[in-house]
C-alpha cells in the first residue's frame, strides 16, 4: 500500500473513533488535532483531507482541523501537543513521526491518538 493511500485511510480511521451517537448529539463541529514533527507536506495533507471527505467530513464545513507543526524542532512537540489537548480536540492525528505520537501520548490519556509511523508501535512505547 502506498503512503498516500495509507494516509487517506488514516483520515477515515480517525473519524471512526468518534461514537456515532456522540456525532448526532453534538451541534458543534468536531475538532481534529493534527500534530506533525516537520513542516506540513502538501501531499500528505491532501491525502488526509481526502480521507476525511471520503467519510463525509469536509474541513471548514462539518469538521475543524487544528494544525501544529514542529518544523523539525522536536523539542517543541510537547508544547504543541499540550495546545491541542487544551483545545479539547476529539482526536489527535500524527503522521510519520514517532516523536509526535509519543508527545501526544504523554500529553493525554483520554483523547484518542491515530498515528502512522514506520517503527513498531509496541517497541517505541506507543501501545
């Protein structure tokens, strides 16, 4: 499976973590936190947005996405993850970064985290 297809799938999987009943009861738009260790990658973001659209979520219409990018400065990840937690996002999505996923895990034990990494998640301490 190509990376772009997997990221599209990840976008859809992130929305699947929300209970259907909760979606129906909430008048406000759900908020996704997107945490990235590097500068945003247009191709990855396009695939993520397409994955959301595939399951009926259009950014700016019925879902909000808060983006946080560390621009390669990994030491910024804990603060960026804490910002997303403070914003009370429904899920945090990280792409291609064990450090970003680990920062999200350290920042919350209640918000689901959807991640795409190349390493073994058990070995790096994510699961």
